C-alpha cells in the first residue's frame, strides 16, 4: 500500500478517540472513510498528516491534558508517524482541511500561492495554477477576489485547489460536502472523479456515506474510534449494517 | 547627452503612466520629497529634532506592524526590542568605543536575540496570553538594569554616547534616509512570498501548516525581523539622544507603538509610518495648548478609532481610490472607466 496506517490509537487526555485503526490507500485509488459524528474520521486524517503530533508538541507543557499517539503510519515504504507536519506535506501527502479554512482576508490567488509554497520553480507553479483553474474555472474568474467573500462551494473548491497546488501524491479531503447544496457537491465530486482518472490517490472523509461510496473504489466505516466495516464501495453500499451503524439498531416495528 | 535625454524621457513616462495615475503613489512621492527637502525649507534645530525623532519612531512603528499587523503575534512589549537595541548600542559605544556604524547594527543583532527569547515561548501562546506575556519582558529587562547600576547606569541611564554625525542636518539626513530605506524594505518583505505566509499565519495557522509551511520557523523569523528593525531604531535613538535611560523600555512606549499602528491602519506598513508622521509632530504642536495636550490628543485618536476602525490612512485611501470590479486594478475614485481594462466603474 502507498499509505498504510497500522494499529493507530490516539488519546486526548483520557478519551480514546481512535482505537487501534488499520487502513490503507493504494496508488490511484479513491478510498472513502465514512461514519457518523464523533467517529474519529477527522482525527485520523489529522493524525496521518502530522497535525495531531504537532498539537501534542504544543500542548506538552500546558495544563489542558495530554495527547497520546500509538501505532505506525507508513507512506511510500517509509514511516511518517514521527515526521513533522510540514515535512509530510513535502513528501506529497496533502490535506484540504475540514471547514475549508481559507485565508479569508487574502485573495484567491494569494491563497493558492500559499499552497504552492513548496515549489520553487516559477514555471511549475504557473503550470499547476493553470491546472487548478482548468478544474475550477470559477477560481480563475474570482482570482483577485478576497476569499472570505466566496460562497461555501467556491471556498471548498479553493481549499481543494490550494491542496492541489503542490502536486500531491495522496490528496486527503476532510468533508468536502460540508454544508453545501447537492448541486455543488456533485460538481466537486465530478472534479474528484476526474482527478482519480488521472491517477491521483485520494482519501476522502465524509459523513454522507451514499455520495462518498458511490464515487469510491473502496471504503471504511468508522464508529466511535474503530473501523467497523471495510470493503469495496459496492459491498458497503449494499450492506444494511452500514445504515445501522449510522442510525443504531432497529426497534420494534419501525421501518 | 542623447542617452541622458533618452533616460530622462523614459523616467518622465514612468512617472506619468505609473505614478501620477494613483493618489497613493503621488502621496508616497511627495512624502519622499518632503523628507529629503525638509532641511532646505528650515534649519530650525527644534523642527529638525522633532522630525528626526519622528523618523526613528516611524521605523519602530513599522517593525511592530510587521510582527503584529501581518503575522498577528500580538506584542504589547515591543519597547523591549527598542530598549535592548538602544542599550546594546550605547554599551558597545561606551565600553568598546565602537563607532555608531558598528554599534547600531550590532545592537540590532542583540535585539534579534531578544526577539528569539520572546519568540520561542510565544510559540506556545496565542492572543491575550501572548500579549500579556510579551508585556512582561521589557519590565524584566528594566529590573535587570536596576540590579546592575554600575554597568547599566541604573535609573540615570547611560550618557555621553558618541554623536551620530557632527551636525543636526547631517544627523537628520542619516536617520531620515535610513528610515525611507528600512521602511521600503519592510514594505517589500510584506509584499513578498514571505509576507503572504506571514499574513496567512495570522488568518489560519493550521491551514498554513497543512500547506507544508514550517510555521514555527516563520513565526520566529517574524520576531527576529521585527526585533532587528526595532533594534536599529533603538540604536539610532541612542546615538541621536546621546543618552539612554529605562524610559526606552517603558510600558508607555510599547503602547504608543500600538496606538500609532492601529491609528494609521495595521497590516499596511505605510499606515503606521504615516500615523507617526501625523501624530508625533501634532503632539509636539499641542505644546501651544500645554494643559490640554494629552486630552486633545486622546480625543483625536478616539475619534479616528471610532469612525475609521481600519485606520485613518487606509480609510483615506479607500476614499480616493477604488478597485476595478473586472480586473482589480486600482483607479482614482473619480474615473469613469478603468485605466487598464476600460470597464465602467459606475
């Protein structure tokens, strides 16, 4: 596997947020990680990208409790669980964070330039920018607009575009559909399909299991910190148990 | 001769096409000319002295803006860098007989070290906590100064520091030209890629991290750069005043710089510089109404903050210039069509 997470556990103080999770993403795959609120999906992404370890470093001497990390993450055959967050990005594992987090007072183009931080070659940046503009033409139109004035969907496109600016090997997306209209979600997933056909590996975290699995090769279902189901997207879509995981077991004569 | 004429014509063309089209650029040119020509209007020692100090504080205010306006690392103890720069320059000059050309930059490097000392603990703190912590540092240094009066001069400070230049006019030119150069450099820094990252850190540090930037390094860089420029200002102050006392580390100086920057418009560099040039001489002018000086000053500042919360000079700029809705190029507000893409501005 290109990206492999094995037996990872994360504690925030005494709460175990991730409980012995193993999963992976192969070259050119789109893998969806679905599950209800509080399942630990976002935490897992943040663990993979080193942001949890960074937070742990920051909190070391504070009184707000401790973060504990266990397990092993490998990317491209090398262990990355001890590598600092900015270094992980350099290796090609790039996250488009939850709630998009654009730099609201900065223009769209400046936002994208922060994404291109790792690239020194001007022509290369130009080329990636062209590519992002081609995927999301609306960003080109709005390139000099302050990003705080964009709509939610456009901000999500900006977040994905910013992540694409340094040419990731694996793109990690945290809830790209959050708070968006179905039509906009469809547009964003259309782009993800396109990227996947070009051979980009994508790890997608979503609450909306149906949409996420329809576009994926494989999927994992998480609940309260564990992976409770894994399989191809088709299998999971057909699995009634997945619905149960979201809604809880049926009672009495309902449904 | 022909070549000179050619370049002159080229220069004129640049001035006409690039400078005269925007009021803000005209203002910058007028400001530069004013600074450089001031001694030819007056050789009054008092006025030159006021403007020399204004220049020193302009560097100081711009350095605060670089750290706090752009990177968002709220520093309420900025006088630390100023005082450390001033004291280091003074001590090196007195004890090692270093000429100002060496003592000032070396003093600034000591201020960089001070920047690191504040910067490293600051990495763990945010917002109010950071602001309160930074406030403590200059007070600690004042404590140190009082503990070793033999070396630091204690409450009386260090006097008898070498003059920067023989005459007031020369001193004025050294400091004012340095001010123009240093502020231009700071503005260039904020305009560069580094500046974009500073700005992005203020907006959302996690997202910057997620883009592969070592934000720790950039935050420390901001502290160091800011410390360096503030230290230079402090060193210039030491050699200009020829006496350095604990007042260079005073809490009031730390807050003065915050007031200047917010008044002029934080995160612009030009805002704080213009604000110092507006407020510092104005405060001197208020000597005429000695008794009410501070209260009138406070009222002026409060009115500006209430009605122009983004800063006086940014507000002014928004009044006379507007962005073309199509190509985002700035235009004079009274133009009907954009000067580049000819889109209608109405």
